[in-house]
């Protein structure tokens, strides 16, 4: 894992480095196991673009396979080169990360496959379905034009998830209705307000202490509900132990004033840190 962070390192075979995508920390990929010293015993886990490309080359040995990622498309010139080679038919299979969805035009592309497409649905993010549907719609939209129909294949472990069902059926309006109904029932944005309070400390004991202290000090507010404290999805980041509260309220509640009153009544250790996000877009 990344030092001081509850995050697995990601193997970048192009640069032969292990990278933390949360903090940016990286190290050369070791030849031997750092724990036992065994040589050539380390192996990658998960469907990274380099591993997928290797599998494609085995299955399609005569195909010209290229990778489109932050490692291979560093800068506008490299990106344009990949897009132009795709347009000219010089690339048979393009294996890419999410950056392939960002508005690039591939006129000859007729088949898109998404591996591990539901990974974004994990982790308790309240906007996970919305984000997943948006991203996969963009990716699927890369395939096909009026004269050459396209097809998208999506790999998922959650085929019954509303986002996946709507994508398979091409039912955007149906997905939006489900999202709207759920949010209205739970008074989530845009039908209510939300705030995220993330507290951190240098050790787990202090984090627990300030969490309990903050929970007891939460003021009463008409229609306001406080959830937590609970470990944050990223529970340790840069050596700090993190926990969070989620606060929901009706639309007419001034959550900024509520949070100011709450935090103003707290007396926390100098080593504690507090971050408040009103109507957060990310819940990590």
C-alpha cells in the first residue's frame, strides 16, 4: 500500500513504477518482494490497461494494439497522434482508461467494450449511479456513426443495478426518474441539502475521541439529520486517520450557518483537522 494511506499502489508498466493515485507518491517497481525477498514473486492484480492489452495481443496476434492512458498520452501532441492513427485505421484495438470518453472523435470505431464497468458503484458514494451512467454513456457513445452502427459491451457484476439496466435498454429518462424518486424520498439534492464533515487526527485514538466529541456537540436543527461519525471511505490519508459525518436537511435550512454554529462550539486538540463541504460532489 501507499505509505501512510489506505490505498493500494497501481502498477504502471509503461514507466515500470508503482503509483498512488490519491497522493501521487510513486516508487520503482521492485524486482524482489519487499517482505520476504523472493525474486520475481510479485504480480499485478486487476484489469489494468496494460494487462488488458497483453490479453488482447494474445487473442489477436495480428492486430495493431495501442494503449491510450495518462502514461502514453502525455501532452496534446501525443493525444492527437493516437486519435489521428485511430481515424486513419492504423490502430485495430485501442485499450484505454477513462480519458477515451473525453470528447475524442473516432469515426471508424464500431465496437466498445468496458471491463469492470461497475467499479464506480462501490464505496457508498451517493452519486455513484449518476457518475457511472454518465461515464458509460460517454464511452458507449464513442462507437458508431449514422452510416456505421456501433455496439457497446459492458462487463458488470451488478446487472440488476438501475444504471446498468438503463444503459442496456438505452433508457436515459427511466434512469433519471429512478434517481429523482430516490433522492426525493430521502431528501437528497436537489430536493434537500447535504453537508460533509471530515475530521482527521494523527492517530486512531484521537480520531475516535474527536469524533465522539463532535457527535455529542451536534446542535438540534429542524429537519436536520446527522449521520456518523464513521470511518471515511479513505480512512487513512497521508498518515492521518479520517472519519466523517453526513448531514441532511430540507432545502430551506441554512446549512452553512448550522455547521458554523456546530464547529464554533467545539474545542478540539491542535493536531485535529476539520473540513466542511456543503452539498459535496464527492463523498470520499
